[in-house]
């Protein structure tokens, strides 16, 4: 149990059962758990966190929740791209110069992000991201 008293298991049960009631940060944690169990983790070598410092203007910088739960910006940041959006983002990134001479760490993270998006696009997958 975290935060508001709603147990994580109950939040997960409500999401799966389509019975989401009221606001709780637990819904975000339950969504993250569901994505970890049912989805696939893209290999970013722990280089990707907050996307804003990468200065790529990624659509994943926008707060979006892929399921119908009350918006909760208290939870670690959530965003997603549908498979068609992933494909567009992959094409956009392919046309960018990802170099970042003033900070090699940022450059490495930019390249890791582009590789993850490219892999998801090649596999026709959507992407859900979580950042805390």
C-alpha cells in the first residue's frame, strides 16, 4: 500500500476490471506494473530518464495516460505513443543529428532513445514511458 491507502493489488484489479473509481496515485503504479508484466522493456542501458534535457522535443515529453484513469501528475511522469506515433517519431529522429558535443552523456542518451524508438517501430509496438 502506498500513498492514499488504496492497495496496489486493488488498483490493479480495478484497472483490469474496468472499475476505476476516484483519484489515486496507485493507478499509475498499477499501470507501470501491468506494463512490466505484459509489455517488453526496451533496452536503454539505463541511459534514458527525463527526456526534456535531451532537447529532442519528443512527444513522450507530454503527460498522457494510455488507459482511462484519473490524471495524476503526482505519480512519476507517464506518457505513451501509439504504434503509428512511434513510427512517425522513429522517422523524425532518423533525420536528426543526435550529436551533443557539449555533453557526451546527453548524446549517449539521445542515441539510446532513438535506438529504443527505432526498435519499437520496427516491431510495430506502442511505447509507454514512466519517469520518476
